[in-house]
């Protein structure tokens, strides 16, 4: 299978220019494949020797740490290579049908009204007929007025969300889905100003009924010369997404994408059932554990009536657990449990009613209330009334808080969520990646359309940029922990690798310190992670490094990738924090400290933000100075010193990016522009590197 | 584990007691409430008003407790009136037609007025 099959209409139907583009693309694809294979072979050649013959056991902690880091990098290169194997670029796009109904959903929370106005006005100018909705999670009356003024729709959360978990942007979109009806949805962040032809270029892909979404790039129009914060992600919104597209694993990135409503509803339903099964499992496990405790307490208190009723619940709980494992439909399972709970409550209710009737007969002055006692006796026979007295709203079993919770939760109505069906995944702070993965798992197709069709705003200060990067990283890692692509049912192997590849890159944070500190300890203490800086070492390492860089150059041909490479190393403290905080949110139930991105540019030089990197740079500088002094004075072996100095300087060049970013000050002209349009950005531009 | 019920008794005037209940009037709090009724009757404050404003939930055992309280009060020559019941209790009274036995006073004051007029 080559990319040729993916070209729309086949190469024969292309124009001459398009045929040229197609031929160039194929050449590049073959070159990439050759380099991937050579890189893999050289990696094995180098790393096998490192494992077998180079570890310096005298300094084993450093030696093993470096080997682990190099192994991580090799796996990273393999994952990258495998996902790049089917790199292709779609040439042209299929014609749309013409009668597609589209809702444009503009998600905003607390952005300035004028910024959203520009976005909405651009959406209202779309060539393809569509309905525009500003989905305002901030419930801002000025936003509502602006929407009315320009003739855009305006949506806020419905009453059902009152007091329920709001699920941030995913919740905002779910709410909007319930209030709109178009077959397709163009989803935009508040700052994304679209070109009028975005729908004409993307709707045609949906003629294939299996296509669930079409993603287009994110491009930021306010990025200053040199891109100090690494905002543009041309590698991600170019070759990486194009390559993932080749494996039918393009990512949905939360904005600038068109989605098929039917596919969203489908994953909503499937996940509803799966989540329900999972929740029931947890609830039932918990119930069995708690029931023992409850029974002991009741026994001690001598509450024999309740004890009998609670004991009777054991069987339906066991039955429900068994049923869950053997695939009994959930509604039936929960119904049986609820019936049994009612039956156990029945004996208590019967006894109570009989006692009421007896008491009434004994009350002086009420002897003539014959019809009330008759009615009570009749109640015992009337199944509907008995039902109401034993239902979970009135059941005497409610006396036990644990059982009350159980009665409420072992059901299919999800009494604790605003809406039973969640078409956008709510398992992560970035809803987009998990949503796309669920679609792929159900056999849907995705498309990455490489043309920039919307222009947005990037953060304009380091603090905001770092917060944004942290949030994406956390979201990705949360998905890795909650719905790991390797165990998620329904994905194809290469889709699993494509998803995992992105998750794996965020783990780089743990290995970056090894690469940073290894030359420093070498220069300061003379520690060496390898036995000898021999010619064999260089003979194996240098070709590997060169081919690695060549591969990167060919893949990133024509785009600037250096900024991204710098940031992917320099932001290592952020990557580490993303993994640890996502871990505690998923496994320890801690809330992610949700950062509200500030609306105005944060002024001043923010050295506090980059203190870890600064410390590293100081240590490296001292190490280099000591190394150079030794070299001049002729103390010690010169070769290791030279290697470590070069390595340390290279590290410092990579790290320096955050220093210049921290000192970056927009000029006055830009400042004036910023005053007008400054935004909280929900958008996603991939990681620094990829 | 079981939620305890809150019981406060007051003596607005001679022979009258106001019992304020709060929380869940159910099988696990029944005994305690019955005891409270028996206590005020033994104290010759047998014209009772039960303030249900704080009661969020009532079940058949709770109803039974109130009827038994009425019996205790009447047998001692007094009475038991209910005031300020919420939606869930009212629905249960109507289901069991006990609303024909008790008059459900909207407020404690109205229930007390009846006694004072006696």
C-alpha cells in the first residue's frame, strides 16, 4: 500500500501542476522510507554495542542513566519512523455535495467580545450556507448582545447542567450539540478566524460515509519574528499530521476541524454503555465490601428487621456482578437489582402499615375512621401503591446511607451527570485526542487537510505559553493513563503506535536531565558514562546522529523545525510536571490545578518560570569554564574534555531558547495591537517538537 | 452509618409541646422519635405539635412512628398535630390516606393557634 491510493481521484485525474506535486511527494516519500530504515539499522548498530561493550561500571549510576536515556530516544525514533512510514500529502480535495447542513460552533469562555466578534463575522461570511453559534460558557450579556447585533446564534448551558460537572470545553460542545441539528459541525476556538472557503474544501471528504472528521492546520497570525515561544507547530500541522493521516490516525485538535454529527452520537452511545458497565462494576465491587460493614453494624444495634432486608440484597448484587461479566444487558441487570431491593423493603413496609392500622383502631375518637384502615389494608394488596412505598424514593432501606447511594447509582440514568450521553470525551482536560481515538476505534476514518484555512492568536507571553503547553501535555498523559492506545479495543496496530508515539514524546522530560547533566558531571568530576571515548564509539555514533538529522531535514523540508527541537528539550520541567500531575489526577483522584489563562498579557521578565533551566545553564557554564581551564593547563585527557565541552555548549544552545523567551518584550506597535485583541487560547498546536 | 435524626422539644405554653424534627424520619430513627413522644406525654405536655420543616425524607416506618405518637397522645387525653411538612412526606400521607387522619398545618403557628383556642 503506498500513498498513491490515497490521492483523490487517482493521479490520472490530476492537472499537470498537481501531477508534478504528486511526483515530488512520492520521491520524498521514498527518501523518507530509506532514511527511516537506515536510521533504524544504525540505531541498532550503535545501541547494541553500547549495551554489550561500553558501559563504564565505575560510574554505573551515570552510565545506566545515560543508557536508559539513549534507549528512550531510540524507541522514540522508531515510533517516529513507523508513523512517518506512510507520510503523504493529499493533493486537491473531493467536491462537496452542496446540500450539507453545517453548524459552526465557536467556543468561548471569557475572551474579549471584540475578539469573538471577528471570529463570528468571518464565520458568517462562509461561502457554504451554515448556521453560526457562539457557544458562550462565560454567559456574558455583552457577548449575547454582540451575537444578536451581527446576526449570529448564541448558546449557553441548558438548565440540565445546573449543579452538575461542567466538563469545560467538552461540556460546552456537548451542550451545543443538544441545541443544534446540522449534519456537520465546524468547531472553532474563539480566536480562529476562518477563510470563506474552509467548508468548500473540507465537506467533500464526507462523501465517504466512514469519514468522521477533517482537521485543518492551526496557524497563528500574531507570532513575532523568530517565534520566541515556539507557538507555530509547522512540523505537527504538516508532516506529522500528514503521516498520521496515512495510517488513518490523524488527530482531532479541538479547533479548525469539521466533524460528522452522526459519528459523535455514535461514540457517545458506545461510550455511555462502556462507561456505565465500568461504573457499575466499580459500584458493585464497592457494595459487596460495604455490605459486610453495614450488616455488622445492624447486627450490633439489634436492628433485625433492617438486617434481614439488607441481607436479601446480597444475592442480587452477586447476580448483577455475574451478569455484568457474562454480558447481560445493563438495563435488565439494574432493573433486577432495583426489583430485588424493593422486594426486600416490602416486608418492612408491610409490618409498618399493619402497625399503623392497629394503632389507628386504638386511638380514642378515631374509631369511626373505618375507611382509612380499609384503605391501609387495601394498600397492602395494591401492587402500585406498594411499589411507590418501596421505590428508591421512599424505601425504608434508604435509612442506611450506603444502601441509599447504591439504590441511586445502580441504574442506567446516570443521575449524577447533566446528560446521559457524552459525545465528546470527558476523560481528559483535552477532549479532542480522546474523542478522535474513540472514533478511530469504532472504524471511522479521519482526514488531515494540509491547507491553512484559519488564522488564530497565540499566547504572547511566556507564562501563558507554558500554561498552554502544560495543559496539552497533561491532557495527553491523562488519555495515556485512562485509555491507553495499546489496550483500547478496536484500534489497528499502526493507529495504536501513532497515538502512543505522541504520548511517548512527553516522557522525554524524565530523560532530558540526563542529557543535560552528563557533560557537566564529566567536566566537574571527571565521571565518564562510557568506558572509552574510542574511535569505535564515534564510528558507531556519528553515522547514527547524521542520518537522524538527515531524516529530520527531509521530513521538515521547507519549514522551520529548530524552534520546536529546542522547546522539546528546554521545557523538560513542564513535561515532568504534566506526567506527575496527570498521574495524581488519574490514580490518586487529585484535581489538576486548573489554570485560568490570564486575559491580558503578563508583563515583565519572568525568570521565576525558568529557574530550573537557569540553574542547568549556570552549572553547564561553570563546567565548561573548568573544562577549558584544564585544557589550557594541560590537566587530564584532552579528548573527553573536548567532547563534554561541545556537548555542554550544544545543551546550552537548546536551553537558551527559554531565556530569550523570558526576556522577550513586544515592541510598542505590537503592544497597541495586543491591547485590543488578547485571548485565552484553548487551541492546540502540538508539542514543541511534535 | 445511619443518619441520626435531630429532635428538639420546646414548651411554648403549659401542657403544650413543640417537637422539631430534622433529617430523615425512617426506620433507624423511629425508636428515638417514639421515645421523645412518650417522654413529653409522661411529662403531661400531651398536646403536641410536630414541626416537620426540617424533615427531608419519610418512609413507612416514619409514618408508623407519627401514628403511634398520635395514639400515645390521644390515650393520655392530648393530641398530636403535624406542621410544615415538605413535598416528599405530603405525597406519602396522601398515598396512604393518612392525610385524612392528620390535618397537615402549613406552619407551626397555625397548629399552635388551634391548641391555644381550646
